[in-house]
């Protein structure tokens, strides 16, 4: 896949481009060491998103079958969050590919930081809708909850 970096926004031509975007996005902070692309059990990779960056929560809803799924530990903090609904800032599409980047602690025993990246399904614009610290362990199991 390839990312077009020539404009104001990075634009990817495939869902896997979220990984490269998150690597660059996290380079100066807590670097992404592991990446998982979200895929519904029905096989779809396009989702509607509800999120709160302030609270560190994201829920994806499959655009094909309607199945909703909390990302990582989002369900624990969902109730008190002020939720936003994803809409592309360029084309106003409400569906996106979703990928999660994980930064591990120095011992690589636990997750230190989670980044939830998106690629607009309409125009390919890349972004990060939420990122949060994971302040507990064990937490590596969260990599399986994308």
C-alpha cells in the first residue's frame, strides 16, 4: 500500500496504511511496537465509530452486519465518557477502517499506551481518533480486543 503525503492530510489507499501512519504519529512519544487491524467476524473492515479521546474509549460498529465491539478496555470507562461520532473532516463519510497501535513498557511485559487510528472509507484520509495510557497490568491481553 502507499500513503500520499503531498497534501494537508495523509491519505492511504488501504486499511494497512493505518499502521504506517501510527508509527509516524507516535514516533516522538510512546512508539508503536505492535499493530492490529480491526476486522469484524463477518469479514468486513469498515466501521462506524463512537469515541472519546479524553476518556480513552472507542466502540466500533460494523458497517456490514451492525455488530458493535468495544476496543481494548473501552467498556470499563464508557459509561462516564462524552462520546463523539466519527465523521471524516474532508468528505464527511461516517465509516472507516480501524487499526490499533500498542506501545509496551520497557520490559515489554505490559501495554503502556494505546493509539486508535482510522482511515476514512470514503476518501482514505488517515488520523488518530483516540489514545490513552494503560496504567495497570497485566494488560497484554488487550491486543486481542481490537
